[in-house]
C-alpha cells in the first residue's frame, strides 16, 4: 500500500508546486514623479488661462495609469492665493512626454 501512495503523493506535490508558481505572478506598474505631474498641470493651465501657476503635487511617485487622480495645490503667483486642484492623468503613452492631464481647480481659495 505504501508503494501505491508514492506516485499519488509525488503528483500532488507537483500540482501544488505548479499552483504556487502560477499564483506568484508579479505585476509592475510604471510610475511618474509628482514633479512631472505638477509641471504638466501647470503647462495645461498656462495654455488655458494665459498665466502659469505654481503647482505642488506632493513628493510621492504616482501610478502612470489613465484615470489616476492626484490632489495638488495651485498657487496663484499674482495674488498668492492657494487652491485645491485635482489633476487627472490622461493619454498615458510610453513615456512621461506623452502624459496628458486635465485639471479641476476649486472655485474658492484654501482656508
């Protein structure tokens, strides 16, 4: 009886090993720096309103995925007022140069 269990045990061990390997897939998400997102947002706003704001989107790298929304702070250089700004990543192509953004700026300044 022991001899008949060995092939089954070996088959089970192989099956468990294969299942473990397939369960350990690694997914890598490309990121973009917060400075790059801030730069792209400032570019977009400058084109839209004719004046370049200062943008701060933090320090953490951001997933380079379309639809990712980043909370940033816009500083108006002419008044010194700051506003919350939501920057959404769009057109995430092969590299940072192809990154497009849309920006929504709060109507009222921050407290």
